[in-house]
């Protein structure tokens, strides 16, 4: 049975995953939320002003009062900077699964940081939330995200063809999942 525990702090070798704070606004703008490439691959709008980011942070921070809300800022321990975000969403109470989404600034990609954060959230989902299954998806054009997903041990489930319409063309959405007894805790 699924247990809602909310967004607790998670620590990994190089990262701290924690609730967003208003002081994260500058790093968010600097590293990812104002980057059209990152935001389009992630499927979110581009934010270019502090006021917009504050409104988004209002939404995130007020949602932390709900025990079924799971969204973390990805904090690089070395610099104490917020370099991205990761969340469990579409949490299904009846079937004990959730979906993960993440984004990380381009300066921090291809360093294993997204994989490290994703594995930590998968473990959190299985150990703390008592999930049976975690699922994840990516746009077919987002090859780096596919590599993160494969490194985490997800199993390909299928493609939703022409799911997104972006820049005048259709893009597929690929789905993957991992079951609790398949997850490698090493």
C-alpha cells in the first residue's frame, strides 16, 4: 500500500535533493529555467524574469504542505547551487506507481548527475513511499535523457507516436518502467 511521506531531503554522493526555497530563483534562471533548449526537451515554458520564477516557487513551496507532493531542487554539494529539479508526479494511489520527471542545466549534463538524482528518487519511491512501480518517459529527440533512463535500469514499455507537436513536427514519447524487485540498490 502506498504511503505518502512528502518531499523529504535526500543526500547522495554529490547532490542534495531538497525542497525548493525562494533563494533558488537566481540559480534556476542561470542554469535551466530560462534555457529554451532545456525547457523544450523537458516540456515546460521558458521563464526569463524573477517575478515569473517567484510565482512558480510560490506554487512549489505552498504544495509542500501536501503529503502527496514530491518535487526536489537538485543541489550540487560542491557549490550549494540549484542546478535542476526532479519530481514524482502522477502518483497513482490505487495501483502504487508514480512517474518521474527531471531536468538539469546543460552545464551539468553528461556528468552522471541526472542519473544519480534519478536513482535516489527511485529508491525513495520504493523505500519510503512503498511504490510497486516507477515509470518515466522522454521525447524521442532527447537522447541524453534516454541514456539516463537506461543507466537507471528502466525497461522500455512502448512508444506513444506523434505525441508532441513541436517546432512544426510531431515527436514520439517513449515510456519505460522499473518494478521494485528489479531495482538495483548498489
